[in-house]
């Protein structure tokens, strides 16, 4: 079992100055330990940089890592994407998804998508809450169309983790919305993070799981820690996760950890235990599906 290869499809790292600023914000009014714990930092690292991502992946026996760039500032997309390209070239075991933002002028968006395609980025990451993008807006739909035309896939952050009235609620991409986008853009390959929705698995089961969408993948990012959280609230969700993984198309599931926001050791142990009786499925989720999607074998 331990010899099985692992492709971590869902991770984050930040340019060193950005990582330092994030840490400083978290440390304001708190102890340093709180920020370190929030990011599950490897003992040798002070901030969630690329060096941290590589070190913590290696320490956990992860063979290849897919880094997601999130373009929060529209004006800094190119700088971020160029940094991502540099990281991909500098690290043998790294693939990178590019950053886009719907709220830039059309020419700039077209240029960015062309640049990403010209530099062999396989896809992009969208974080609608942080990017202040409504998932079913005209701007978003125009972006989906451009991505589909360019042959780039999109990994979307999805979930039900905010309540009405909370900051960012209207920008949340909920599982039912992912189903709409999946149907409206059959040529766009979509990866819905967190089994279709962070804290949104009931809705995900209703709208996304095993619904015969050829263009929809689910990643497992954070699921072990979410189950742990539910358990602390008196709910057992492990069976639901197992049901989702066994019901959904086996070639449309991808393993992810969400380093540095999550502890990869928990995710690796959780999925290996949960699917101990299904070694073929485990191999597909942990390695093969990601390798197929990213053209790496
Ligand atoms: Zn993430």
C-alpha cells in the first residue's frame, strides 16, 4: 500500500513577500504559534512559500504536486502566472494551474488566457469568494466560454461554508451552481473542489455525484479534516464520503490535500483507511486520474 504513487492535485504556496505579509496579518494580535498552526507549517519554514510546499510534500511521501495560483488582484495576474511558470521550471515534481480574473477588460483577459495556453498551462483555478465573482454572472460565463475555447480546464472552489448575510456569501459557488455550469458548458472540463462543496456534501450528492457529467471531476481536498470537524460536532460523515467516492465515476475523482491550509498526513491516512478494500479505485484517485488529466505518466 505504501508503494502507491501519490499526485496531490490541490495545494497552495505564495511568493515569498506575499507569504510573509499573510503571516504578519495573522500574527497581529495573536501568538506566532496560531499563524503557524493555521498553515500547518513544516518546522523548518516560517511562511507558506514554495519551499515549504515542496518540503512538506516530500516529508509526506507525495510524488507530484499540483500548485493552484489564485488571482485575487486582477492587476497582478501576469506577475503571478510568471512566478508559477518559474516554479514549474525549477521543480521537477510540480505542475501549476494558472490564475485568471473575470473583472479585467476583455483584451487583457484574452491575452492572459493566450499566454497561459502558449506556456502549456493545462488549466486555471477560480476562487469565487476571494475573487468577488458570482458564479452564474455574465462575466463568469464569458470567462467559462473563453476557457473552454482555449482548452483550459478550471478548478473551482465550491461549498456551502458561508451563511446568508456573511461576507462573501453571494460569491459562493454552491454545488447546484456547479451543476448548472457543467450543463451549460459541456466543453469546459470542471473540477469541483472538496467533493463538490466544502461543508456542502448533501447538496453535492443531490446535484453532482454520479450524475453522468462527462466534464466534471471532484477533488477530495480537505475531506479528512472536514470529517474530523463534523465528528467534533457529534456527526459521523465518513460513510457519506465513502458513498460519494464509490458512487461517482471512478475516473473523475482526484486526490488533494489543500496544503498549507490542511495537514496532508490526515488526508493520506483518511483516504487509505477509508478505501482499504478498494485498491484499484484508490490508485486511480491518488495518481492515475491526475496523471491522465495533466498528461503526465
Ligand atoms: Zn485550496
